[in-house]
C-alpha cells in the first residue's frame, strides 16, 4: 500500500509539459471569425436542409448579423466558446476532450458541405440567388447611379445544364463561404494538435489511427449515396450520347423515384426530356428540354423584336406545359426559369429606353416566380422613371424586407425617396435619403443629390 502511494506521489510530482495556451486562443478566434464574419459572397434566404448559411459579411447589413444556433455559424461560435471554457478549466491537460472537439469541428465542416452538395434543389436555389444578386448589383450601378467601389459578384448563367460531380459541387459550395470556411477546419486542426501534444508518445499512434478511421467512415457513409447517384446520371448521359434512349429513360425514371430532389436540378429533367423527345413521348420533361434548348438560342443570338417576342411566346408555351408536371420541383423550376426569360427581355427593353414595355415583362416575371428579388428593384426603377411613385412603394417595401445587401438597401431607399419627392412628400423623401446615407455612405451620390434637392 505504501509502495502504491509512493508511485502515485512520484507521478503527481512529474513535471508536465507547458499547456499550449496560444494554440487554444488562435483556435477560439478562428472559430469566432469563421462563424460570425465569414466573407460570404451571398446572403442566403430560407432554410437549407436543416443547417443554414446564416452568417454574412459586415457590409451586408447594419450591425452584427443574426446567427441561429442550429447553423454552421451558430455551431462554430458555440464550439469556440466550448474550446475557450476547456482551455480555462482545471481539466485542460486531459487529451481526450480536445481530440473529440477537434474531430467534431472537422465533421461539422464536412457535414455542412455535404448537406449542400447532396440536396441538389437547394443547390439550384443557391445558384439562382447568386445570379439574382449579381444582376441587381449590375443594374444598380448602370441605371440607378450607385457606386459600390468593389467588384461584388461574378455573373452566372441562369440555366446550367452541365452534370457536376460531387467534388465539383463541394468546390462550388466552398465559394459561398470563402475564407470563412477555411478558418473553421483550421481551428479544428489546431485543437487536434493540442490533444495530440497532451498524449503520451506510445499512445499517439493509436489515437491517430482511431480518429482517422472514424472520419473516413463518416465521410464514406454520407457521401456513398451521392457518389452512386452521380455515377448513374453520367451513365444516363453516356447512353443518350450513344443513342440508347430507352436505357437512359429507364435509368432516369428510377433515379427520379428514389431521389425526388433531382427534379429541381436542371440537368436531370433536361436529360430525361431529351430521352423522351427522341422516343416520341409527350411528357413535362420533354417540354422542359425543348424550352431549355429554345432559351439557349434566345440568349445566344441577337434578334429583332418580333422574332424575340415570338420565341418568348414559344418558350412560355413549352415551360407552361412543363409546369403541369406532377413533380412540384419541376413545376417550380420551369416557372422560375420562365421568369428569368421575361426578366432578361425586360432588361433589353429598359436598355432600349422603353420602361413601360419593360414594366410589363417584369410584372409577368413576378407573377410566375415571386421570389425574384431583383425584379422588385427593376419594377421600382421603371415606375419611378414613369413617374408612378405611388405604385413603386409597395415593391420597395418588399425589397427592403428581403434584401440583406447593404449597398442595395441604400439604392432602394434612394428610389423610395425619389418616389416620395415625386408625390410631394418632401419630409418623407428627406427621411429616406438620410436612411440611405446611414445604411451605405460610401460614394452615395444619388442620396447626396436627393438631399441637396436636385
């Protein structure tokens, strides 16, 4: 008994290696930055399959952005606070909690990216919303006198018919979080370093192997389904290329029954519609395929007004038939893309100094797809130019309630000030101009001009 006590005393007196406090501080800071001020290239609306993109750049809104708990940003912040608590606790020299926390951070990043990559209809919505913001930024700069000082967003095509594999979709998702996403797995690696530094040398290899096996097994489980699905889609595409339309149709029908979210991803109904077209079958997917082919030609060639309106009528007919599909995702997709066709047609008319004709196209677009955020600002600008200030105010109120980009909020507030000025409400007009300056004061010439009464 005395021998055991002596050994215990010797172990307690053994000098311990200094705890790497600096690594813990850097990890907590990285988790906080990655969760709160990630440089998102797009503010996201709505839920995305449980986990949400709920963080945004500081310039997207006034004050700190809201971060729900069950989101990538919220869980990153909670993890950072937990790491800070562990670093200050008397049990900080225990390696197992640090290893578990570092593994959790890596799994959080992996799970979040896989959530977006697996749900293709959500990915289509992200792609579309990115396009909405890129076009409305360009419109505000070219037609509303806005100056943003930075290249905000790059343009994307509204109809992407390419088959993207799982890794390509993961890379696309990483673009939404930019360096904010990099900071979180970096913090996970630093936390794992803390855990490994506290392990005895003869145990380090065993823990490394165990953690690696758990991570690989988890990644395999959550990516197996999408990988198999991608392979089957490529098989169907190859079969269509070889003229084996019946085989491609059977394979795509099977995929559509087991993975209904594919109906909201443009390449899937396009491939199925192409197979139906060559087999002579009249289906909603066939009309989606014909509409997609027509849209590509409509956007590629410069045509006269009569030819363009005839093509637009044919496009509306094809996608109206596609919208009769019993699949709600295909119906929404067809209506959404048809709305884009009307929006682009309205932009051509507006640039040709025909705001009244553009107004009609944009109203039709909103009747097809009410979530077209950019069309609300287009409608407001056209109505202000037509001196219909009272009619544009409801559109601007909806835009202000949905938009999260601070420069665009400033543009909308300036347009509201112009509308009130046309109506003779000079006090309200000045109030909107001042709000515009408060929201975004960087080179805000339109608001300056309104305040000066010009």
